[in-house]
C-alpha cells in the first residue's frame, strides 16, 4: 500500500492530499487558527508536536522521526534520508514536485538540506505505489513548500523567533511576513543558523562539526479568476564552513537557487479537477575542501555543480462518483559536473573530473486508476513509464572515462512500473490495505560515470560502469490500522526482491587514486537482494489533555549469497508522553535502539551498541499586546549518554546533553 505521511509544519496554512477516494483516512490540519479537522482531530495535532518537538529542529530532524525514514549521518548537517533502507539512488527526493540533484559526489548535499522547516507546508512519503514522482523502487519523499495565506484583505501577519542550543553553542533565528489582498497574497521568510563544534555524551568535543547557513525565499499567489490561481516560488539557501567529521573533507560553500511558476485549478467542479501546470529550474553549487584539516597528505579542492530544468502537468478525471483517473506527464533535464584538483608539494596541480560532464534527459507518464467497488472496498491500479537518456556532454569527459574500458556512448533506458492496491474497511474501526508492485530505477550518474570517488564508509575508491542494468523490484506490502476506545494503532509489513542489485565489487587489478584507500570497487549488478521490515505505531489518548505516541521500526536485508546488506538499522522505538496543563505542556520522550551485530564485513561495516536516551520538553503559550507568543525549552539526551546510531558514519557519537530555549512571537 502507499504509506502517505502528511505532516504540517507550525504556522502554515491548510494542506490537502487525496489518495483515491479514501480522504477520510487523512486528517486536514489548519494551523493558523489551531483548528483540526478529520477523524483524528486532537490526535493529529499531537502528532505534529511529536514530529516537531524542538521548535529549532532542522528539516532533517523532522524527517528522522518519521517511521518510514532513516537518516545517514556524516555530520550534524546534510543528513541523507533513505526510505526503509533504500538508498538515495533507489528512492526519490523532491521539493514541491520538482526534481533536484545534489552537486556533491559524496552525497553531502541531499536536496532536503536546502529546505528549512519555515519553508515547509507538508511532507509526503510514498512507499508502495503511484510512481507519480518517477521511476523508483524504494518510494519517494516530497517536501511541499509553504504558500502565502489569503485572509482579510490588506492584512499583514507574520512571526519572529529566536533560540539557543547549548550542545553546539548554536543560534537559530527566523522570521516570516505574509501580506494578503483580495487577489494577491505574498509571503517572505528568512532564517539563519550558526553552530560550533558540538559536545557528545560525556563532554567530548567533536571537531569539524560546525556550520553556518542562511535560507530565504518568497512565494506569491495570484487569483486569476475564481477557479485558476498562479503561483511563483523562489527559494535560496547558502551554507558555509560546514564540517564533516566522518569524512576527510569539509565544505567551504553549498548553495541552492530554486525557482518555479505554476498554474492550478482546484475548483473541484466538472470532470477535470485538481489540474496543475508547472515549470521550474534549480541550480546547486557545492565546494569541498580540506583547507582547515590538519596533517593532510595532499590538499584537494572538489567543486561540483548541478542544474535542472523541468516541468509537469497533472490532472484528475472524475469518471463517476466511484471512479477517477489521476494523470501526470513530466519532463526534466539535469546537468552534473564535479572535479578534483590535487596540490602536491613541489609539483604542478593535478586535475581530473570525478563526475565527467553528463546530462540526463527524463520524460515520463504516470496514471492512477481508482475504483470504489462498494462502501467497504477500494481498488487502485497505478502505472508509469519513463524514458531516460544519459550522455557525456564533452570530449574531455569521454576521453577520461574511456580509460576504464567501458563504452562512453549514450545510455538509454525505458523503465516500466505497475502496482495494484486493494483496501478493505471491515468496519468504522479497522481497515486493511495490501499492495503488489513491480518497479524499475535508473542507475545514478555516480554508478555510471563516477571516476575514483572515495567512499569514507568502507575506505575504497569507486568507479562507474556504463554497462549496468537497471534494478527492478517486486514488492509486497500490507497494512492494518484502526481505533478502539482510547487506542489508535497501525502495523505495516513489507518485503521486496530487488533483481540486478547494484553494489560496489572489489577490483584487485586496479590501483587506488586516494592515498591510503583500501582498494578500488566498481559498481556492478548482483543477481538479487532482499529487503523486508515492519513499522508499528500506537496512540493512546485517555483524555483530551494526555497523549502517548509510540513508533517502532525494523529492517532486514541480505544479498543473493545471504550476506547482510550494509547500512541496515536495528530495531528502534520512540515513545512520547505529552500532558497539557492549562497554557503549558510537558513532553517526556524515550528513544531505544537494539544493538546491530549483523553487518557486512566487505563494506568494512562496524557493529553498533544498543542505546537508550531520554528527552524532556516544556512549552508555554500566551498573549502579548494583542498577539500571541510561545516559549519552548527542554533538555535533549537528558542523561548525557554517549551513543551513535547504526547509520552514523565513522563511529562519531551524537550530541550529548543539549539544553535549548526558543521564543516565538506571532502577529
């Protein structure tokens, strides 16, 4: 089934998402007036507090609390989201439906780092079907951007917020301003973060974990007529002096420029509904360097760039009251280039391309057919086809890659995806969903063209392989959810067989490029791999002022030879107990993870010990000069435990005791 997590971020307006005809299962939250609609009502508001427990949290912190997501951590900045252990190449990460590609060969800049919570309206996670975001085997995450809000004509509104966190001596400042007229609404926002080297549990300072960033943007809505609205978005993000303690290099600068124009019709009348036309462009610049590292055998600069242009058209055809067809056609073009300059003492600088200049042209068409069979049953059939063409764009790129004795001509692939979902509501309190799917995904530019990319996780240089076959996956998933008295629950199980699984294979006949590397691996196809797992959630609400939220997740993976796949997290459980006392709230949390001793020795993977950490959070809201304010404070890692999660690279411990305070004023 398609697990759709719909999370709204404080201070933003209503967001909606419809899966087939099952809109009753997805509450709608309108936070400007603190009103909650839908079946879950107050529970959904508490889920919001659970996901955004710390008001200074980054987008990565929010994503890490979603049951379907794990985060690969190389630093306190730039964590890479993965869906159910599927890597970033196997799943999709979009910003407001737009394709965006990081400019770093070492995955230091997943698209999520260029979006701050103030930019966010919702997070939508698709795990099983639909393929509306593209041909992927692991699902997709779409970070939907916040919109300007229409309210009273000529009305100005906004907020300012300031806060401090002790573990990294970090400051977080943000502001938002919204103007609403009769037909025009404009919202601007800005945020600034500055963090030093953080302290881990026990007080050890983690060097090269500092960062600074500035994020700013504007979005505008204009009502062309009662049915059609035009929207413009501009989002800019700049980061500097970003340390990566688990990697041999840091980042001097990482910046994004994201722009989009769209037209949409959400009138809900006629046979064609929810129509949207959108064009967009984004450019990413990323500059790795080791200028501030000590005892570096040879200094290097590694700049990279990414440019993407695209657009899509989507609409819903309402065939009758029980049947509808969602259609989406999209097109994108992405250019990538990254290089390395090595400065060896006493010799001329050496230059090479690490991502030889390449361009990816993608065209796709997706459809979702939904049929309500009766009052209890819904059937959904999803299909998508994509045509990919990857090409090296310069002769220099072709000449360099030819030394690997692989073809350098265009790589063209036609990908197919199809899924079937059936949902059945036994009664008002119990619902079952099942899905079977087949999907394919395109090899990434690193997997095809990467030229001696050093992987700090296993210590090997990696090279690409233009003869790779696309992975394909057969997946099955089932979910049961329901409510009984004060309890709400959900349980999901999934299993997938991935054929032509892409993994780096050691090549003993090749020499390393990186000083001290363990050897060279080339991306190659294995016969298959298996991934399985489960997620569970439980919400207990004894009364209107007390909530207990608990989530548990587990993953398992192995290759065709029954070796453990690398980067598979152990069982993790998070519990949150929240109590409202008048204008105050107290929230206690406990995170538990079992040890992970099932590791991949060929990937130089290390075991991870079990851990338990506790957090205590406080909130007070009130009125000031006819407006509202909120004070958030608390202590994370209350007992200053030294710990790391299994997907944390380099054995680097996470922050220790962190005391935080955030003040927010809304007008």
